[in-house]
C-alpha cells in the first residue's frame, strides 16, 4: 500500500476521516497503458481553440499527452462521473479549499495541503457556487508524481480566459479553469451522470482575456516528462473524486450552501 499523507489527530477524529480511511478507487489500468508514450494533437485542440470543447461529441484526443503543431504541450483526460451533476462539481471546488482534510480525501496519497487565500469569497452564501470559486487563489502542496511541490492556483470565470460568453451561458454543464488558462476542467452531462474532460496546456498565456502562444517561433516546450507525470496524477485523483463526490455532496451540501 502506498504511503498516506500525514493527518492530525483532529482530522482523524473528524467527520471526513471515513473518506480518508477507505481505499481509493482504482483507475482502469488501460488508461495508464494507453498513456505511456506521447501522441500528436491537432491544432483544433490548442488553447486558442478552446471553444471547440463546446462542440458535440469528442475531440480527436480525449486521453493522452504530447505536442501541438505550434510547439506547445497538452494533456487530455476523460473521466466518467456516474450519478453526478454539474452542481456537485461546482460545490466540490468551492467547498474543498476551506480545510486541508477535504483536499486530502480527494487523493490521500498525494494531496498534502490546500487552503483558499480568499475565505471571504469562498464562504459567502450570497454568491452562487461558481462565484465562490472565481477570483480566489488556492495555496496547495501536492505530489504530481514529481515530488511534493507548493503551488498557487488562481481560478477565474471561464469567460475571462476566452470561453464564448453566449455558449457558456447556454452550456448544460460547468467549467473550472485557472486564470492562467493552463488548467481547464470541462464538465458536461451524460446519460448516466456527467463526464469530465480535462485539459492542461503548457506554453500559453492569457492576454486581454484571450489565450496566446508564449513560446518563441520555432521553439517547443522543453520536455514532456512533467506533462506525462501530471496526466497520471490527474487520472488517479479524478477517478477517486468520481467515486466519493455524490456521497460527500449529500452529506455536506446543506451546511455549505444554506
């Protein structure tokens, strides 16, 4: 069994410990098998073309990592969330950074710490669940298969990084994204619940609310090693979140929202 992240005595005696104590849901081994080597992504999957995610069906690559034609790098992951709703996903991202144990139950082997730096927004019950995440920063320590590292992730309204406002307003789902545009979780309904289409981008930045390439002409993102490592981390954490989310939502939604 893998080593677990440390928890305090208070966390051990709290209501979340039962989620921490249970075995994590195991990803389909084929997902790891299929992502051992990089694949080529078409230009339609680049960050400047992010509104293609609204199109029906699927993109050419929904699971994998590699280079785009412009030299930037990308990873894609597809996770089934049976029995889940977009509201559950919005709840999770607003709720979990209030205390670290909530982050630890997501991935008890790699998630060490998470705290919102804007609790006044995250705890504001006059805001929607989406608004309680937007314009907040999460202070994080996690291991994305490259050793434990500190991170700070600023979250944004998807419209502010280039998603079409009309399409987003009509979208029967939700989008969680970083203000830097490098992380996108596109969560949409299916016949059995929802599915998560994750994208991480490397080599772009957001300028004037639109994504643009940051790399000089002719240059490639230097290495795919961290991209692959992050993809395998992402497979692991979201497989487990899909397994626990309906139960966590049912237990803690009322206290957080009402």
